[in-house]
C-alpha cells in the first residue's frame, strides 16, 4: 500500500466565541475546555489537532457527543473556518485559499455525505445526484450520464426519476452517497452518515461502503460515535475528547493499547459485549446431577434432555466433580456402582476469563464439552463446539477475533454478564453432540449462577445477535458531556 | 402650570411642504408611471370581451388547479355573475389595481425579505418597522398617500403597496431562514456560488412559505383597494361606497358580491399555484 499523504492537519484550532485570541492564550496556559467555557462563555471546538490521512484510507473520527467530530470534519472543507492552523490537501493549504479557489476544491476534490441525508426535496433523485455537476455548468446530457453512473454504483438504478419523499432512509442515504460520488472527488467526508439508519440497513451500508472503497479507492474521512462502526470501517481511528485528539491508531492499537483511561473506558464500555472469553460464550449448565443421586436419576435426566453426557456436581454451590457418560451410567446401573466411581473426574475445565482464542484449541481436542469453573471450583457454565462456532460467526462478521485483556469477572456487574451470555447464546446444530439444553428445570437454584437465566431472552441464532449487541452498546455513548448548545440546531 | 400646545400639525405641514418643494417633480413622475401601469393593465383585461374572457380564465384556472373541474366551474360561474350584474368594467378596474399593486409589493417585498434573511442588521431594522405597520388600521395608510399624490388611483395604489408588502417580506425572510442548515451546507460543500445557493437551494426550498406570503399580499391588496375608494380610487370599492352614501342596498350588495367573487378566485388560484 502506498502511503501518499492526501490530507494533513497542522495545529488546527477552532474557537466558537467573540474573542478567540483570549481563549487561545488561556489554552496555552493549560486551562481545560470546561474551565474556559465557565470563564469566558466561549467554546473550544477544536484544540490543536494534528494528523495525516493517507491516500485511499478510511480514517474514522470517533468520540462522544460534543467532542468536536463534526466541527473537525467541517473544517476540512471550510464549512467551518478554523481559527488557527493549516489544512493541506495534496500539499496545498486550503485555509489560505480565496473564495474561488475554495469553490474549485469543493467542486472537484471533496465530496460530503450528511447525517440526515440533506437531499433537496424539490428535486428528483437524478437532479439531486447531478447537483454538484450542475453548478459546475456541465451540460445536461453529460451531467445526467455521470449522475446515472453514480446512481447505478450505489444500487439505485431505476429510481432516478423518483421523488425524494418516496424513498426509504437507506435509499436516501444511497442518493446522498451517489451525489458525493458523481463529482468524482478524491476525498469523501461523511458525518455520521449511517447513524440515522436502522441497524440492519446500517450494516448493509457499511458493507457497501467497504465494497465501494475497494472499487474506487477514495480517501474517506468518516465521523462516527459508534465503536463497532469505527472498528468495521476504519483503517485508522482517531479518538477525540473535548476538541482534542487523544489517540490515533489502527483498530487493533486502539483496542489493545489504549493511550489513556478515556480511550480504555471508551473501548471497554462499548466493546464489553464483544470481548470473547470463555465466560461470554458459555451456556447454562443444565441439567446437572448431584453426586449423591444414583445412576438411575442421571440416566433419566439424560433421556429427558436427549443428551449423552451429564455434569456431576456437589452441593448447593455446584462444585464440579466430573462428567458422566451415558454408557458408563448404564453400566453403573447394572453393576450397582455409585456415580462417583462411574464418572470421569478429570473433565476439561477452563477459567471464565480465558480468551476465546485459547478456548478454541481445547474444545477442538476434547471429546467432552468444556466446563467453565471459577476459582472455588463452582461450575458456572459449559461450552460446546456449536457455541464457539456461533460466537466466532458473530465476531468474524465484525472482522476481529483478537481481544484485549479482559478484566476479572468479579468486577463485572451481573447485568453485564447477563448480556454477555445472552448475545452469544447459541443453539447447537443437531449434528453436534451436546450436553445441555436450556429448557429443562432441574432442582437446583440458578439465581447465583451468573449466567443468563434463559427466560425467553435468548437469541438463538448466533449470527443475528450482532445487531442487538450493537444497539445496546451504543447507548452509553450518547450521553452528552458537552456544556454548550447543540451544534446541529438550525 | 401651563403647558404650551405642541405644534404637531404645523410641523407635519412644514415637512410635507418641504418634501413637495424638493421632490415634487419626482413624485409627479412616479405618479404618471404608476397611472400608466394601472390603465395599461386595465385595458389589457378589458381587451377581450366577457364572452371570450370567461371561458379563457376558466380554462386557465382549470390547468392552474392541476385539472380541477370544480375550480374552473366556480370561476366561470363567478365571472358570469359579475358580467350579469353589469359590473364587468368596474371589476376589471379593481382587478387591474389589485394585480399591479400586489406585483409592485412583491417586486419590492421579496428581495427585501431575502436580504433581511441574509443580513441580520437589516433584519433588526426591518422587523420593528413591520411590527409597527401591522398595528395600524388600514385606512391610516391613506393619509400620507393622499398628501403626496392627491386623489385618484395612484395614491390608492401606493397605500395598497405599502399595506400589502409586510407579509411578503416577513414570509420570504422566514422561509429562507427556515431552510435546514444541512441543505445550505450541501450547497456550500459542493461549491455553489452565493447566487447558485440562493436560486437552486434556498428559494426552491422556501417556495411554499414564500407563496403563502404572495397569497396574503394579494388578499391584502384587494381589501385595501376597496378601502381606498375613500381617496378616490375607482372600481368596485367606489361602487360600494356610493351605495352606502345613497342608501342603495341593492347596488352596494351587488358590488360587494363581486368583490367576494374576485377574492375567492384570487385566493384559490394562488393557493393552487404554490407547491406543497
Ligand atoms: N456554531 C457553534 N457555536 C458555538 N458552539 C458550537 C458551534 N458548533 C459546535 N459548537 C460546540 O463545539 C463542540 C463540538 O461540537 P460538534 O458538533 O463538533 O460535536 P460532535 O462531536 O460532532 O458531537 P455529536 O456527536 O453530537 O454530533 C460542542 O461543545 C458544541 O457545543
Ligand atoms: Mg456531530
């Protein structure tokens, strides 16, 4: 991959207020955004932002609401004038350009896609897409043929004469994308372009953007407040906080080497559900048989649940003793042996925080399901092959399996554990020999099991569970930390 | 304590004398031009005799209303009634006055509305003026017009233009200010010039609101043209006034009915012309 610098920001600062020089001197004294706002009633939009974007790269700008993402993006085509600093596009400083030069750059080099589509309601799809060409004075025939090609490239062929009001959200954003592409710009600016779409359509659009990127090789600057989206799309990600860039790196770097507590919180808060550990893929251990029961009980349970092996536990605390196979149980019944003797005591067991990539080889080798056991020997859950496959299908769809260090399970709230279990709940395919099912109610309490309690909140298909996971993951991010007014009101 | 009488009337008289002394020629010229506009339009409207005019205007409203049979039938019937009441010529004179006044009000008002949407300083000057104008009863406008232009159609038209302009300014300004910020950003982000932004994005998006202003402007023009009969404007208003003075109920009522017909016609047509 060639690493031509397409766009470079040098010390970009933006102050919203009446007396920017004063704010800049306060910034130099080291005051924070909120202190400055208290003191001067001026808002620091951006504070000394520096980065480079390479040719053909998808660069994602991420951060909480009010962190300055939109402001930064709008500085790149000077929809917002930066207070200080330089913006170089192909080595040319656009902050020094006069109105005409700026117009030319906007017409030919930079396209923009908006969060709420921003289509012109009085125009058809075709005339919306042709807008950028129209204002360049390109004759009708030529601009329509270019616009049609752009419409086709976003999969809207046949809709060119539709009215905007007849389109669904996803189609509208395709028109928005086509409009930006029609000018054939080198750089695409996208401000939360998919945020207004519902999760499934959104995921489709992300896929299509990636496919498009493969075909046309644009440099894309994509603003998002959603880590999942950023991880999926970004070649590199810049994380913003209070108008400053706190970290720039590849998705892996952001996940595994967070620069400071802000980033790691960001990553944790969003990614908790996606972090794959033994605990997050295990399922509820049911049925279980008590070590004090006879073989007859064990056989009956296995029969009822249609399974060929059962875990043997002791006491209320579900202390794991071993695993009993149906063959051994039948023999024990004949010979009158106790469960303790008949069972296989060294069943494979793993700690709840073992990363999934270490779980995989174990489950591949083992002929039994894996038992997830905590420090005190309590059986928390079981992992069958199907569960892992389901979890991998989800994470594979998101493009990453490698995960950062997981915290101790004790530090998680039960709510989180619940959701972690829930998202990766998986119903094993028939072919796989499995040991437990969710339905049966066996006489042990599951309040303290720490695993999902299986009351109708199960998403059985591991492949689909990606969407709800994203939806919930987004929620904590929207809490506005900003003190100033919303920027989007008009 | 004795407070001397403040010479309000004298001052005004002095000011008027001064203006007439210095701008008399200009006022006369404008007066002539406006008279020409009104009589020209009136002659144009009277060019076709009613037997042709009525089918013509019905057909026009049929297409203006997007093939609306009811609108066309109503128009035909209304204008037929006017002709039948022998008020044709007076009605056309009133219509000519309304249209030329409204046209002038829009030609001034819409650009002023656009400018005040673009320029906050201008907006802060224009807005209180509009608010003030709205508080005044309509016939107050007749006094300055009368002073500078005497009696007749022209002062009536001037008063009408002033009276009917505020909604055109107000709603144009509002419409442009209400254009969503993302849409103006689109215009800028794709490299539009100021004029392209206005003509291809702002005005089309604001058009429904602007057309509401046009509608109000025309309706106010009609009401003012009728009231302006008090300073010698000819047409249906004068007929109503005549009927009142002579206590001729039938005559006053017929002229009033003709006014109502024209009002409804103008209202419907402008409403159908505005996009939704
Ligand atoms: N025109 C403006 N005038 C004053 N302050 C502004 C203006 N535009 C933005 N701000 C402030 O600048 C800061 C950054 O705003 P910005 O819109 O860039 O945030 P964002 O990261 O895009 O947030 P969101 O995710 O909500 O879109 C906020 O504190 C905001 O209040
Ligand atoms: Mg934003």
